[in-house]
């Protein structure tokens, strides 16, 4: 089943992470990195789709209905690119502010017990 908007799932995942970070909830850095990677992958895919749609629209001088449909597709892709780019930038700015410490990983972890180390073996 096709989604109603391109990349809507990725946009929603990133928005949910933004809400969680803003709420002060600890985030797994791996989950954040994976979400950003998927988001950037979707962004590149959208840009490739936009280029193909632009070439297709410029190559077809067909009926007005086709031209209107192509224009609507171009606008939908452009809007999705801007929206996804904006949420990815916001997430990056929230989790890695310039000049400051990362805001990810608010969780508290008790240190483990130290295991005394024996003398190191001498190397020959």
C-alpha cells in the first residue's frame, strides 16, 4: 500500500525522537544514529525521485491534465524534501549542539564494581 505522502514514516519517526529529546527522555545514541541514517537515505531517494519527475515533466508536452498531475507530484516531492530536511536538521541540532555537550543519554548508570587487575605479564 502506498503512503499518502513521500517519506511520511521517516518524518514521523524523527518528530517522535525530537519530542522525546525535548521532554528530557534518555535516547539511545544508536537509535538516533539509525533514525538519522534512514532519514538521510529517504532524503536522497526523494531528491532522486524529484530529478526523475522534473526530467519527465520537461520531456512531456502532453495534455493539460498530465501537466497538472506532474506539477502536483513535483510540489509534493519538494514539500517532503523540505519537511524531512527540516526535522533532520532540528534533531541534529538538539542532539549535538554546536559548542556544547550532547543532550543525548540523560540516563543514569551506576558504575560497576572494579575488578582488581593482577600484574601484567612481561613481554619478551
